[in-house]
C-alpha cells in the first residue's frame, strides 16, 4: 500500500504543470530591463543641474552605481537565504513585523508601481507617436489612449503567459542594449571627428553647494532603482543560490558602465546647456549627428519604456501574490490560474490601477512624493541582514555579504535620506503621510478584522475563484 501511494504521488507530480523558470540570462534581462527605463534616453539632466559640469556629473553617475554594489551584496545574501518571491516585502516583514511588511506592500501596490507603470506607458506612447506628428506634438488624447492600450496589453500578457512575459522582457532587453550601444558608438564616432570640447575642461562651471550635490546624488540613484526586483520573483529563478548573486551583481555593474558611457556620449554632440534643456536628449543627440536617426531613436525609447513597464508588472504581481499567501492581503491574491499558473487577481488589480493612473495623469507627481521610499526600503533591507544574523544565526547562507557590505550601504543611504528630509521636507512629509495611510487599513482589515469582513471576503473569493479559474498555489492538480 505504501509503494502504491508513493507511485500515485509521483504520477500526480508528473501530471501537474510546472511553473516556467527564469534562466540566469532571463534573470539578468529582467533586472537590467527594470533598471534601464527611458530616463537615460530622455532626461538625464537632474544630476547635471546639481553639479554644473560634465566631469562632476559623470562622477556622480559612477558613484551612485558604486553605492548600489554593497546593497546588491546584501540582497544576494537575503535572496539566497530566504526563498520567497516577496523580495524586500518579505525581508522587512520578517525583520520588523507584519505592520512594516504591510506598509511596504500597501505603498507598492496602490501607489508606487501603478504610477511607474503609468509613466512608462505614457512615455512609450508619446515617443512612438512623435515621428508621426513631427514637427508638432502628438495630441494628448492619442497619447493617453495608446498608453492605456499598452498597459492593458502587457497586463494581459502577464496574465496569460509567464513564458510570454519573459520572452518580451528578453526582447526589450536586447533592444535597450542595442540602443545604448548605438548612442555610445555615435559618441565614439564624434570623438574620432574631434568633437571633444567638453572633455578638454570637464570640470568647468562646477558647483560645490552641499545642498545641490546631495540632491544630485539622490537624483542619480533613482535611475538605478530596480536592481532588487529579481528578489520579487526568486521562486521562479533556476538555481537561485548560484544565479541570483550573479544576476544582481552583473546587472548593477553593466548598468553603471552603460549609463556612464551613454551619458558621456551625449556631450560629443550637445553642450551642457542643451543636455539640461532637452526633453529628449537621445533624440536631440541623434538628430545632431544624422537627421534620420531622429525617427529611429524614439522607437527605441518606446521599446525601453515598454520593457520597464513589463518588468514592473512581472515583479509587483509576485510580491502581491506572496502577501496574499502570508495573509496580509486577501488569500485570493495568492491563487494561480489552474492551467497557466499566473497570478490572475494581482495582474487584474495592477492593470486597472495602471490605467487609472494614466487617465488621472498625475503619476509623476506622486512618484516625486514617494521616491524616498524606494531607498528607505533598500535601507531597511540592508538593516535586516544584520537583524537576521542575530535572530537567525544558523540559517543556511549560500552567499554571505560579510560585515562591510551592509555598513557600506547603510551609512550613505542614511545620510542621503536625512539630507533629502532637510532640503525637501514638504515632498517627504506628503510621501510619509501616503505611506502611513496604510496603517488604518492594516488595523481594520488585518489586525482587528471583524468576522463580517471575513465572511464577505470568503464569499467574494469563491465567486472570483469560479470566474477566473484560480486555485491555491499548492492545489493545481487536474482530476
């Protein structure tokens, strides 16, 4: 009887569809695709405005990448020790408590990610339409409608097929790399032609204001945000103990090099003033060198933005799903489609919110309020490394970040956060209030949840389960 049961279990496992797994290359593509959005192609002027010169601004780009390296080491330790696709939500919840984990997931699901999704969709739409209406600007309504369509299509792709979403991410990854290599190659071509005036005196007009330099550092860090996103999908990564540290370190080093070279290339065709005033610096750069490229570059900007949009959806729905599995969100959030094994409810929710943010049209302002939370979360993630070494000393750590890495990340992140609070208090205050708005929701719906809410939630969950053919993650068998 025992042998028969074992055989039945084995047959059942074979008949159960397997979740598609991310290869090392797909993991790198997901990370680089999430890090490299459209900012490096559109408006890398924030750092230049704070420094005044090419020389200091490019140093800031490099320093910001270097600052992220110890953070990557910390997340490599966390990701190989805790095999949960919740990413920093899981680390923060385990280190600081359920309330902290809920605030993290609340801000990401309701505010940060839908706003980023909306901005990516609007950017892709605007630059795809630009050549069709040149020299005029595209109609606002056309931009909004196409952006909504992009959000819906990529949400549907993530809902229908994990493999399809990964293939799209890989495709946009190669397109982004090609676009950056094109920019860098054009820069080298310009240098060969003798266009090196800025490099002759790179530190001319340098500003040394502590306030401006601090803000420039904080702005410079933002284009690197996303290096921790693979931890949101680590359960779907092949051999995470080996591949996760390689993917996260490869991605941040590659992005630092590509950013620095592409940013430098712009100055071979544009003056510092033109870089600061251009709304589409890559397009202006290409147009100055060879006019037909002004029609090609917007296409790459759009593809880059759509790759970022897909990466945002792919990672947030998995964090959403894990929070449902943990009981901090309705359990239906953790259910997967019976055949496709995709997190249906999180995809639908994030897609709807993304479209709403596109229609409202104030996503960039909201991101300005909440940008500090991106690095506050990474700071808490690094602190959790030290907490787990005290509370979980015997836990297996296939990758150990050592003692220096957490400290090397915590100190600059703490200082930059404090400086941002001092010099930008209003935006920080609004962002904190948005973040803390999750506490009443946590107290009512999680901590002191009335039985009436439980009954209502269960009835809705049964209806949604039948409607969308979703089942618990551990119950995806066919009769």
